[in-house]
C-alpha cells in the first residue's frame, strides 16, 4: 500500500454560508488526508492554536518522506518521522502532527482489510461506551449561569456523568476560590447526591488552594478533580494527588509516554492523555499498557467531535479495565452535516463506529465547502 498523496487542511465549522476562505483558527478541525491504493485515510491533529502548526509540519517536513512509503510499514514510518524532527520536540507540534498521521494510517489499514480499527487492535470488550458531558466556560459564568448550562446539557444528552470545566485564563491563579466552590455546590444540588460529577480546574490553583477546593469536592461527592495546578509542575500535581482522597487527574497536555510516566511517578493515579496529541491510536494504546502496568486509571481526554472522538472510542473499546466514561465536549453536534454518522449520545452512551477503519461516513460535498487548504 504505497502512499501517493498527503493533504493538510482545516475543516471550518459554523454557518457554512458565512465561512471565509481565509485559514483562520476559529472553531476548526485540523485534518490530514493520506491517499494510498485509491483509498483515503483521515487523521486529526491537536486543535491547539487551530492545529495549524502541526499541519504545517506535516505538509512541509513529513509529507515528502511519506510519499511512496508503505502504509503497512506504519510503525517504522512514524518512528522515522519522529526522529527526523526530534529537535523540534518531542512534546507539542511534532507529536501532534504524528498523532494525525498515525490515525490516518490506522484508518487506511482498516479500510484495506475491511475491518474497524478496534478489530485490528484485538477486538472490543464493549461497543457502547458510557459518556460524560464535558461542560466548559464556567469561569466566566455566575452560579445561575453554570446551573442553567449544566441543566440544558443534562436534559438534551442524558449523559452518564458530568464534568464542569473552568477554561479561564491561565495567568489568573486562585482568582475566586469561594465562587468556584459555590458553583460546585450548586451543580451538586441540581443533579442530586448520587449522580457522578467531576471538576476540571484547568490549572487554575496553587497547591494550597487546590487542596482547599479538593476538600470541598470530597464533601460534595465529586469523583475526580482534574488538573488542579499547572500541568508543567508534575511534582506539584503529585503532591495535591497524594494529599487528597478525591482522585486527582492530569495528562491531557502530555505528549509522550515519558511525560505520562512522570505524572505517575509523582503520585497521580488517573491519567488523561489525548489521542490527537499523544501519538494517535498507537500512542494511546501504549499509554493504556503503561497505566495497566502501574495500576493507574486510564481515562483519555478528547474534546474533538469527529475524527479524534471516533479514534478515541476505538481505543477505549479495547481496554478491559475502563473505570470512567468517555468525554463528550461542547459543540459535538457541529460536525453532523459533514461527518454524517459521527458518534452522538444514545442512552447515556456513545456507539463505536463499526465500519472499516474509523468507520466515519463523510459528505464530501460539504467537506469541500468547509475545507481550508493549508498545503500551499
């Protein structure tokens, strides 16, 4: 299966009649399309800063090496690309680019063998995966605004759990501890005592403040506390994890196995790598094995509603020791006119696509309308 063409582009969301032809970041999906033997495999890069930097690395530095490569030499191809560009990373842009390439190669292999990716990985333990509604933007809402937003998602999606995210500016630490706790209390009151809740601080606290908030979350019965302190301080994250009874999680900003291992070594016992950042399907499977070896919970982060979400579900379906639901973030429905059968809420679960490769059906006419070419 020789690669003949590599494309990189953004898929822009929003009102299709108003889409600009300019490659602005906005609300977009960063896509690589790899062609081989008359088939196309799709991958997605990390959306950080629109994913434009990772797509630039693919178009400029990876595509020439991919042309004429054999798709079935997948592992060798990806290792060569990583070490060709190792001085640019390995964390960040390069690894995000490799994640997109890896997912696209898995999609191609699945299409070639007419099997869903989860079959090529060894089979699924489950093809209906519970999901949690991941609800962002709560730093700028008042208590009533948070409650109304959570109530709307709860009614519309009927999730198995809910996570409230803060998503505030990273330069403001410990800004409104009492207000944050008040919001957490209000959400607990809304959903009742038995409903699973999680709290994502998005790196907004010092160690002391994180412990204070964590104690309040323990009393409220929240089941995990995500990224309470800056992710680039693994020792601080570990200290908070070891001093609280609530499960402290981190890892969505880890791009390598080594970064995840550092979190585990620090004392974090639930890690959340992201398939479009950490090596794609291959990287996430490696991380699952690492977590299993250390007895650590493996609960991937994934906020992209089409390619990334489908790829993540394929991996999750193969993991026997799943302990928490999969993530479904804000705005998941925006892809429905392009990725026409992308997984969506179904009785508190997401159904893993069972078609070849990723199993995504694409409206190619709509994809063309939403596409912003970056390869030139």
